[in-house]
C-alpha cells in the first residue's frame, strides 16, 4: 500500500487489522512511502531494498515462491521492466 504515514502508524494499522508482519519505507518529506503488511502464516522476506525498489519474496504452499515488488518514485517511469 502506498502511504504518507510513518512506520509507527502502519504498525497501528497492522494491529487493527490483525496481521502479523509489516515492512514500511517511510515517506521522504512530501513524497509517499509504502508498506507491505502480511499475515504470519505466509513466509515473507525482504530480499532487495533500495531507495526506489523493495522486493518482498513470498513463499506459500499453493503458489510456491514469488516476488512482490514495491516501487517508490522510480525516476524513469518507462523503465520499470529493467528492475
């Protein structure tokens, strides 16, 4: 989810919706940040973290391993495929 709040607020959201895990890239000034929130029954691990891209590797029984990518104000919007 894209967010304009800091990690303390996303931690509150995680608790209210009864999820177990949260990773938040805090906003920078007026720029947006983002959060991944997931249940503990799903194995999730941050495998790439940078200023513009975060990859969360998910492992589950049905689909196996896959990657959820979060983009944060990538400077070349036409070039997401190369990430």
